[in-house]
């Protein structure tokens, strides 16, 4: 099966890092198709970045609409609902996948995100997935997206420190890493803190593979029905593809 | 004070209709600045449309960043959080404003939206505003965005019929109209059903005016802090403006 | 339009203070009618005070039932639901209005109330308005109702200190002041802390004005239907007025 | 022990009916002290009635502050929080007691209230007790307070019919009767429908007895601390009693 | 009436301690029947212990199915739902009873449990009873089940210390003791901390007595219907008893 | 990797059916180890059955504690939390897995369970997984556990009919089958109704495989820490195994 690893930001080396992690967990029959947004923010730190990235995600899915499954590889899951409308193959966000996996490993998890500005929005995202009652806390490491990852020793120490506080003070049993750029951190952080640490890239790639194996596809019944055939002004209408089906 | 009435879709006559309603409720010292998205969907019916429209909203706010208040005039409030990052003036969505107004007129309200596909997503939107416990039901009139409004007699009858069911079967005490194109319907529907009917355009224009009069501005503390100075690829970075402040 | 600014406690100078704030935000076409409860507590600190004050609010609304809108000017919103039954004009509490306004300025707000005893009850009140998921914390300044306000320098410092903790430790993006007597504090507190500070008096006056401009009236469908024609013993039945309609 | 059965409305024959039910369940060492509000509504159908009745409840408790436990015998629990402030003995409302008892007999209950206008407010009351997730539905029999009870054959049939619908359509496993005047109905309704039917008067009398036997008293820590020594205008300050303690 | 005090663990002296407390609150017409599980854990500290204890509870109820009421005397309420299926008499858990009693004494309570491992599970249990919105915190004294009780002075000090923190830092107005072995602690802890302290044994015995006095029985309508006549392998089918009814 | 497919009931042909489904979705490197409870109910229809089955699940896991992952193959997830304590390998219930998968395919799902008695308990189970806000309804097909499956044409028709109602009346976008015995139904039901239909067996097998590939293990931090070394009476203590680690 062919699974898209779709990076909503435009930083290709981040796609590469995530692809490397994804390859480490993907079974032999999975072909990973790495896609990087062609226009838009090089990192997604604000709702503004997210707005432009969501459009970029829709663009990418439209151009690669024949794959068997899709991973939206940004922890804020930009464009997730839009992508689900554009294809029938399953689509999973790395934020969403990490929360779902964490729920099977303990009764409560904490999310370690990048910047403090993301904390209230991250709570809204978790609640939108219906899991508002499952998290112990959301904490920020204070490390921008493009500086995350094992190569940044000080940044990694900050992630570990917030994880330690989440476990000790907030009662977290499981940690979720809140950025695709942290995909190479789970083993390091878990070894330090002695709790499971979930990276969304690995989680989403295996989760969407599982959905595909079960023959499950996105419901076209209501929320994620094919887009209506709306005319667009100043750009190609994205609904063309499903209409031709 | 100068208040933007920002239509996230690209259909100018819909901007005109909404402007007319807005003028009917705006106090004398309010200058309404009607803005219409320059690129993107002519109507917002799907999450895909919403993704592109959110980027369009961010574009418009960036270009008109010096106003005293902003109304995002689409009931799904596309780009609302992004807009709040781009300015410090208060920004209100017509969906949000309608829910808040409805909460002051009865203990439960029902939303009458356009197409059935929007029902689960509308519930998520209401819950995101924290009001998941206040609505009795979400019902769809089955009328597409561009066909809403008093000129469509059959469509209006469908709105009234769903409103009637919301009151009789779901226990709604107040109705909220779920599309900017329905802005000319409140009096017609209310006269038929005998309950208050809230249109978001009028609600948002008066609400944002109230926020301005109180000297209140969007918090820059966390969720709606100015965008980070992220580089963009293939397009102008939207964060330029606040950085120059 | 004529808007009642109804003080549920019997302290007239507190009515005056609030009226002064209200005048500062009311548009030119709004005539404010200040009303002070004639019997009952000089301040509302307990549920007992609230019980007597609720009856006083009903008395006042009955005597002034011909206005265009009503503001219940006590942060615990005493008698709010009763007042809504007695008139069809919109009625807004200053607690309620402040929470609703705060919701448009950030994702989470904190309430700074007067005495610690009010903390659990304030949480119940916010939850009753359906906004239990939107607040970061409720904190008490330890200042009794009649000692609040800018003239009390130490009390104001206590409000600022609790606000500072709400922002720093609880993640509040917006502060709500939990007493009508604090109506002259928003600018002082906001200047200190750099976040928007919402006073309910200004919020409620502008909010109810907005409802009136939209032609919206309290639903008589269910929760706030006119009172039943119940006989009263030892006092005039309050339902007389609506019965004469 | 001496337990107050406090009727918040001024209809003495309703006090008598409830006293008769209370006597049927009170253990031998319990002396029931029947109290009837001296001023105010003869029945509590609206929030206005509730406001005046709450003041009446506070009056009664102040005058009879030396009892061992208190039952507020109206299903909307008027003045419950105020009463808890005025004494340290446990105070239980018949609405509250019925919900709590129902929770031990099945996973979901339905409330059969008097008039349809009470439905949304009853939901708020149940949620205020924290049990918003435990009820299947709230239904109204359409019988006013003073016409409830076994003597009204048609009214009782209406209660049974709504109970039948609650069980058959809403999935209720237990029924709660939503008016003190229905205190003589449980056996009749239960025999018809085959599910447990909880009357709040019997529930509250036995519940408060249990609290007293356990030596438990109302917390004076925060929400129900003794009233502050607030001056009152035009009436005696209710806080006098606790101040003299 | 005959009430079972059913200890789900196999430690008889713990049954004796709890029986002593139960006798102190049971009215004269209540005969307490102390039952101790015959197989299984000597204390219930883990979900594994709880699984085996639940089967033991079902065994015991089957063998003593003719009593008038049942108390499951372990704070995690093991086998509560199973017991409710096996009899029609009311069944109350000491965890459940303590939460319900606490709800009548303040707006928020804190639970002081035994070991820290129980904290997230205790939150789930409280939420299952629908009271997730009523507790301020769950804290652990770090004292194993078999070491709880007044005889353990250091352990009691630890309970008091966590209770003090719950009141001072978490805002608890009422404390609930989270182990049947703590049944002799309420007076000691309450005297130290000045807030009501609820022990579940006393609460459950009086609560179930109240249910019996009201003639209330477990609903057989849905969740707690008699067990289906399922064949068992390697053991006697527990459903035999109700089938013979 | 070796994954346990653990049937909590004692009906071996049901294990076989589920194994067949599991084999259809398991990747080539997964060895499925089918385990059937040795003592206890032949089907799990009641809480009593569940209590005995939970002990049986703990027995089985103790005896097979060296596998790489565990699937608890009963839709009520009996013994799930106990199993998580006994091993560090990931453990997933088929109920839980189905809900999580369903959440990625639409905004709301409905559960089609076996008997009506399970409806309220199923709601509690879904809420315990934190997903109380994601389901549209729980409906019962009225088919006992041992009669489910494609071989029962009438039973399958009943499942389809309830699914149809869930989609048409309750707004479900995805269906979840609420019994391991329905594992061969998804394609049949999905073909009829045009929405994704999730069977928990396939979901759990692929989900646990994904967790293993990511190197994730159950948190031993709190809720699922190794069992305490509690003595057992009349049976072997289950905690022996982890103590020897």
C-alpha cells in the first residue's frame, strides 16, 4: 500500500527527518510517499500559519489523490478535515494519532508542545478530537518548530524537563510530543523519564496502515462528504477532482 | 469607529446583502467597511472551501489591518483565530456572535444551518466556543449558501419548517440562523414561529461595536499572540505587518 | 432606547459608580435609567444575600417594566432568570456579559472575584452559562464588595496580584472582574498586566444595547415564559403585570 | 433528632400531604417539624416564584435555626444554598435527594416535572448538582403544582404517560417525580411502569437522617460559610443569627 | 431490615472494623450482616485485585441473596454493577455513597485515597458516577489498605496532611476518605481540619437504609436487569438464582 | 511479533471466528496466539458475566505473559485495566479499538450492540475511554452474543436495520459493531448502508501491532503499575509474576 507522509510546512529537511522515522516503523508492504507543501510557511507556529498551511494541504492532497492512506504530518493537524473530504482513503493527523495511541497506554497523558502560545489552542484541538477528559496537562518546551529534534541538545533538555514536570506535578502517565520535528525524541525522553513517549509520526503511519488493512475508508455520509461543486474565483476549484470520479 | 464586514467568500452580492443588514443595526458613529475575499470559493460549503477561505480571510485582514473592529461574515467563522492574531482590534465571527446572543435570550437554542453535511461540523464549532451544553439541536434546511435569503421562498419555507421542528421537538427557545445569506430572514421566521431568531451579521456588528466602546482588544498573551516571524515559501509572509509594529 | 442599570444591592453610591462607567460606554441614543434595590442587603456576599436580592430585583423590574433593556448590575447575576420572565425586553447580567465578552478576546479567561467564599459558587455560575470549559481559574482578591474600586489602593493591588497569578500560573489570556464595584478598574489592571480586562457593567450595557438594536427579545417559549398566575400570600403577586398584557 | 420539613410555598395543605409521606418513611427517633413559608407564592412555577420563595426559605430557616437537619420540600430546591449558609446542620433539597437516590438504582433516570416551562431549567438544576450526565430526559406532565397528587386522576395518568415515554423512548431506568405534590404517586406509577419511582420528600427525609446519623454537617469552608455581616436596608439582616454564635 | 455489609477483600479484621463503624450509625431496626469474601485478595490495591474481588462479590451476593439491602464495603466499589443485577434490593458502594453524601455538604470535595497509583482510576470511578464536575482533587496518603486506620498514627498524619493540602491548595470544602480501612478516621481528621470528612461505610449503611425505607429497589429495566441465563464452563453459573425466581 | 487474541468468554468456536478475521488483517510478521478463557461464562451479556470474565482474563494473561501485545476480544473490554497491570506489552480492547478507529473516519459514530440491556453500560464504557462526546447513539440489535455473525441471517438483518436507523435518525457517519461475534459483518453491513463499519477485532489487532512497531509499552507510572504484592486467600496471588521480574 502507498501512504502519503504529507508535511504541511515547506521545510523539506523536516519532511526528510519525519520520513526517516516513518520508515523505521512502516511494515515491509508499505510504500511511503513523502510530500512537502509547495507554498506557505516553513514552520507552523500560529493560526495564521495554520490557515495558509491548510490550503497547502488541500492542494497537495488534490494532486496526489490516488494513494491508499494519508498522514498529515504536523501536530496541529492542519487541513485534516479538508483532506478527509478530498479522498475516501483514510487520513490521520499526527496530533490525533498520538492522542489516540496515548489513550491506550495510560489513563492520562500530557502534551509537550513547542511554544507557550500553542497551549490553549492545543487544548481546543484535543477537545475537538473528543479527548478533553484524557489529558493531564499541556506544557510548552519553549523550542520553535524548526529548532526541535535530537540535534538540539538544549531544546531536548527542555522537552525532558517539561515532561518531568508533567509526570511529577500533573500526574501524566504518558507523554505526547507536540511537533513532527520531535519525531526522533521518544527513546531519549522515555529513557530519561521512564514513561511511554508517543511521537505522532510513527503513531500516524502505523495507525493509517491499520485502517487500510481493515479496509476502512473515510465516511462520505456527512462531515467529510465530497466537497460541493462550488465555483472558485482567482484559482482552480478544488472540487474538480471528486466531481470527475 | 470603522468596522470591517469581511465576507470570506468571493460572492460580492452576498457582501452587499449582509452590508445592508449591518447598516440596519449599526449606530450612527459606526462606519462599515465591506470587504470581499479576492480569491477562493464563491460559497463555503465544505471544509475544503473553509481551508481556502481561511487563507483569504488572513489576506484581507493583512491588507486592512488598521480598522477598529472586524466581523468575519460566514457562519462557520473561517479564519477567525488567524484574524485575531493579525490585529489587536476585536474580531468576532457571525457564528460565534449568534451563539452568544442566543444564550442571553433563552436557556437553549437551535441552529438552522444550510446543508446536512454541516451538522456534525457545526456541533464541533459550537463546542469549540465552549457552548456545547447550550444548544438543543442543529438542523439543516437543505438550502445551499448561495440560494439562502428571503428571495428564495421555498428555501425560506424550509428554514421555517426546520425551525418549527426545533421548537416543537427539540425544545429550542431561540433559533440561530446558520448562514450569512440568511441575514434577511429573522423577522420572517420569528413572526412565523413566535421565538427570537438570531442572525449573526446583526449580532456580530453590534457585538464588536460593544467591544470597541469598552476599549477591549484581543489578548496578545497566548492563543492570539502576533504571528511568529516565520519565513514563507512561494508567497509573502503574513507576519510582516505585526513585525513592523 | 431606555436601558435599566439595576443595582440589586441597596447601596446607592455603588449605583452611582456603575452609572458613571455605563455612561462612558453608552452610545448617544441610550438613556440609562439607574435603579437601586429598595430593600435588602447593602452588598451581596453570600447566597443568603443573593436570595433576598433576587426578590428585590423582581420587585424593581415589576415597577419598571416598560424599559427597552435591563442590566442586572451584580456579578452573581441575582434574579436574572426571574427578570427575564417579567419582561420581554432583553435582560443581561454583568457577570454573564463579562464572560461572553471575554470569550471573544482569548481562548481562556480568569475571574477575579471578591472573597474566597465565592470561588466555588462562581464556578457554578459560569457553568450555568455553559462556559465551564472556557475559564482558566477563579481567584479571589479578598476585598469585600463595598471596599472594591480604584479608591481602595490596597484592594486594587490585591486584584492586580491575583490577576498576575492568573496570567502567570493559570494561563489566563483575559481577566474578568467579578464585582460591579470594580467597574473603574479595567484600565488600571490592564495597564499593569498587559491583558484585556473585562468589567461587566460596560460589557452588559453595550451588550444589551446590541440586542435591542437587533430587535431581539427574550424568548417566551419555555424557561422565561411569563410567570404563571399564582396567588401570593402576604404580598402582592408579581405575576399581575404580565397578566394584564 | 428533629428534622425540618420546610415547604417553600405558602400552601399549608401541601405541607400536610408531604408531612404524611415523610412520616411514612421517618424512623422512630426522628421528629418531623413541618414548616410552611409565611409569605410568598402558593406554588412555585416560575423563576419569579422561586426568587420570592428563596427569601421565604431563608426567613424560615433563620427562625428555626436549632434543628438537626433540614429538608427543602420543593423540587426546584429554592433557597437551598442560602439555607446551607444559615445553619451548620445538613440541608437537603427534595430535587437533589431524588436525583442522588435515582443514581443508585439505575444508570439513567428521567425526571417527570409539572409544566413544560420547567424543562430547560430542570436540566440546569440537575447539571448544577453535577449530574448532567446521568439523566435520560426531562418530561413534563402538564399538571400545575397545586393540581398534582393521587387525588387528580387525570393528572396522575399524565404523569404515568410521560413516565412510560421516558422508559420506552428515552431509555430511562428510574423515574424521578419533579414536584413535592407528587409525593403520594411513587407506588401508583411504579406499579404501572415496572421501574423504580423516586419521590424527593421520602428521599430527602431519609437522606438527611442518614447525614445526621453520620455526624456530618455542612462545610463552612467556602461556598456555604456563614453569611458575611452585611447591613440590610428596609428589613432585618439575616446574618444576625450566625453572628451571635 | 437486614443489611449486608459485604467486604470484597478477604481480611476479616477489616470487616470487623467496618462493622463496628456501621453499628455506630445504624438505626435500631437494622440488622447488619457482615460478609467477607472467601477467596481472593486480602486487600484491593490494583485493577487485578479488583477483578478477582468483583467475582468474589458476585459469589457472596449469590449466597446471601435474600437480604434487604447491600453495602459493597470497598472504596473502589468492586462488583457493584454485578451485585445490582443479582438482587432487586438496593446495593450501594462505599465509594459511591461517600461521593453522594459529600455533594450535599459543600460544592466541591476532595478524595484522599491510599496509594498514588489509584489517583487516575479514582477519577474515572467518580466520573462513572457522573460526578466528575464535583471534585476538587484526588490525593493519595501513600498508606496501603491494610495499614490504614486510626491505629496507624503516621498513616493518619499522612491522611491529615493530604487533606490539609486538598483544602488549602485545591479548594476542597469536604473530604472523602478513600478506603474502608479509614472508617475510624473521620472525627480525627475533621477535628484537625475543620471541614466535614465523609467515610463511605457510615454513608453507605445509612444511605441504603434510606433507600429501603422508601421502598426503592434496583431497576431491572436495563443496565441492572437479571443476568441472562448464560452457561458457564468450569464453575456454577451465577444466573441460576434469578432464573429460579 | 506475537500477539494474543484473548477471548474472555469460554466459547472456543467464537475464538476461531475472531481468529479468522484477525488473520485476514494481520501483517505477515505477526503471529496470532489465540487464547480462550478456561473458566467462566460462555458469553458475556451481563455485568455478572463481565465480573467473572475479568478474573478469567487476568488468569490468561498471567499464564501467557511473554507476548508482544494483547487484544482483549470482547466488546465490553472486560479485564482490560487488569491486563494492563500484568504486562508491559501494549493491551487493547476490541471495544476501545473500534471507538478509536471510528473517530478517524467521521465526526460521530453509533454503536450497534447485542441486547438492549447493554445500552446504558455501553455509554458508560465509551465515556470511560473519554469519547462520550463522539458517539451519536447506541442501539441494540436484540441478538444475543452467541447468535451474532453472518450465519444468522435474521440477526444480521437486525444489525443492518439498527445501523440504518443510526445513520438516518441519529446522524451516525460511522458504525461500530458491539460484539466480537459480529466480526464477520462489516462488509455486509457497509455494503448495505454506505458508511464505514468498524469491527473491533480487526481494529484491535492492527492497532496493537502499530503500538508494538512504535516500541510503545503500557505506562507503569500510575494506573497500570505492576500489581502490589498482595496476599491472596484460597487462590494463587496473581501478582507473583511481576514480583519476579
